[in-house]
C-alpha cells in the first residue's frame, strides 16, 4: 500500500556460547561438582602423604639422603598429577609405573649391584660395624665387676631414639642409666621395678618391648656404656656386665690386636677382612666391591664351573622336557577324547582334570613321599627298595614324572579347546582328496594347533625354567656331590641361587646374585 511501511521482525541476536569451565579440584570435565570424588581424592592423597612420612622416618634415621630426596620428589610429583586438571593420562599411568619401578626395576638393579660385592655372612655392614662386632665379641667380664639387672630403653621414640641401658644393682639396689656418654645415677622417683628388681618404667625413657628389641637388635648389639675400666655390655635382654675387649682396634696400623696372644690381624680393604700373617681372616669382615670376581668364580673355578654348567644344561632340559612330555600326552588324550564316537567323554574329562584342581604344593609333597625308599607307594607297588633320589638320573626321571602328572591335564584342556575350534570341513576335504588321517593331522590339524598354542608353550617354558617348587619340594636338589655340596644333581638355577643365599652352610649373597644374573 502506498505510503505504508513494511514492518520487519526485530533481528534476534544470540549470545556467544559460554566458555567451558576448567575442571578443578573435585570438579568433573563439565564443571559440575562431585563431592564424593573430592572426598575420595582427599582421602587418597592423605594416605599417600602418610605413607611418604612413614617411609621418610627410617631414611632420615639412617641418613639416606638420596633415598629421601627420591621419596620427596615422587610424592610431590604424585600430588601435582592428581591435583592438576590437565594430567589426565598420568593419573592412570602413574600407579602402574610406580609399582613397576618398585617391584621390578629396583630389585633387578639391587641384585645386579649386589653381584659386584662380597655381601655374605660376615660381610654385611661397613668397616666400623665389623670393628665394633669384633671388639664386642671379645669382651670378657672384668673380675669383681657388678652384674646388673638390665632394662633396654630409648631416650625418645622406640624405633628411632638413642639406646640406653637402665641398670639396677641387685646387691645395693642402686639405679643407673647408661648412655653412649657413660654411666650416671638414676633417681628413684618415677621409676617402677618388678619383684626381681628389673626396671619396668622410668620417666623420660621408653622401655622397649620384646618385638621392639628384636627390631633394633643390631643397634643393641653394637651399643655399650663406656666406663673407666672398659664398657658395660648386654648379656641377653635382662643382664649386663662391665667388661673389656680382648681384641682391640688400632687406627695407626689399621689392625686388630689380641691382648692375650699378641696376634695381629691387618685390614685387607680389597677383600673386606682382617688377615694375620698366615693369611687367616677373622670371621667378621665388611662389605666391599669385588668387581667381576663373582662372575669369574662361576666360570673359572673348576669345581664350581662344572656344577654350574651341569645345572644350566639340566635347567634347559627340565624346562623343555616338561613342556614336551606334558604337551605330548595332553595332545594324545585330547585327540582320543575328541572322537565323536566316544561315549561318556564328560566323565573321562572330569577325571583327567582332577589332578589339575589339586594344590600344586600339596601334590609335590605327596609325590615326594610316594618316591620314598622305605615306605613309598611306588616302591611297594613295584616290590623294590630303590632310592629314587640317590642318583642324578633317577631323580631327574622322578621329577619329570611328577611334572607329567601335574601338567598334562592343563595341556589337555587347552588342546581340546583348540581342536574344537578347528573347522571339521578342512580334514573332511583332505579325506575326500585321498589324504590319510595321519597325513591330514600332520599337515592341517597340527600346524593350526601350533598357531593357537605357541604362546602357551612359550609361557610354559618360561614358567618351568624358574619352577622353584618342582625341584625344592620333590627332590630338594638331591643328590649332592661331596666336592660341591651347594650344587645338587637336580638343582636348577633358581634353587641353586636360593641355596647359595639362604643355605645352612652360610649365605653368600654376592655370588648368589651373580648366578641369578646368569639365570635371568
């Protein structure tokens, strides 16, 4: 219409989208609050801080500043990761990485470093500790000195405080406190004693319980209260006496001298021992680095080298043989029970699986007694009195028979599953083409089985290569040769390493660590 104006709808303007809120502490990615998540995060980080403080206390007490710095750095990094809104992948990767380092990488590094030392019985601590142990072991009670009733305590925390001796003289009822600075009187006020005179409580001192004494046994053993005539040392946990060492250390000659015989043992820093003129060393020494000596010992010492090479060969034979015989028997039984014409297959399969359902440790112990020479079931059934673990060959056969009994049923299970997954059309087509059953199995079924079971066979070999229980619980490594009783005829590397480190003849951790490096 003339003169009229057309009204247009007002333009609508849309506000720009609000920027997404950055997730913060206790907030989700959409900016919404999560009180439960916040509480769980606070609790988890509180536990982490508590564990860090608990781990820091012994590091401070032993002045392990490197370890303390690592602990602080890891703790701070964990707090940064879980308080930061950005480090999402690290929140999931960090726990697994820490556990990998603590339980895998650090033990490997420690084992390798130990292999380059003489760490063993008599060579555990440093030189100062060795001197203190030698002098302490030679302390004899001074004639006419007072036997004290002893109470072991600390001046402060039970786990980290300085050791003190609370002493009671049974003849005079006098009370004393002995510290590293000397002996002084203890006032009776605030002191409680039992009917035998033993101090059970004292002001400003923490009386140690039996478990606390055991935890600080090394500190107590090396502790003494200096006196004018010698030192007061503990005799057990309830008695103490004043004595003087018969063997003393002289820093001028770096030697130990026996006051009664005049024998002198000079420090040999290369081997970590005090040695006399004839080359005889004192039992107590200290830990030093020996380079590749432990590795060379395994390869150059004629007695050890022969046993070591035999153990290595048997280790491979045991692992390969176990996999071969269990796979072979498991394959035969699986093929037999996979026959569609066979009835009651479920019953047969259940009976075969029964040994696998039993605890392996219990089965090893049962089989060991079945091979017993005098009353073992096997000898009684055969009507013989044969010592199965008396020679190496029969002991190896016995171990492999046990492994066959315990392992073939597992192979039977997995092979049965693999056989049922192979299409029957393949073998039927081969039969139509005129292939004999064995040829069809060898060219079609068996290769397909190996494709499916190859990872299992490799894993089984790796497991049996370090199968400690099979050797230790059945034969114990027997028989043992007189020229090297630490190496048994059926030992594998892991049982040989265990015997070197924890055997009754003395622990040689450095050499055991070197052997474990070979086995890994």
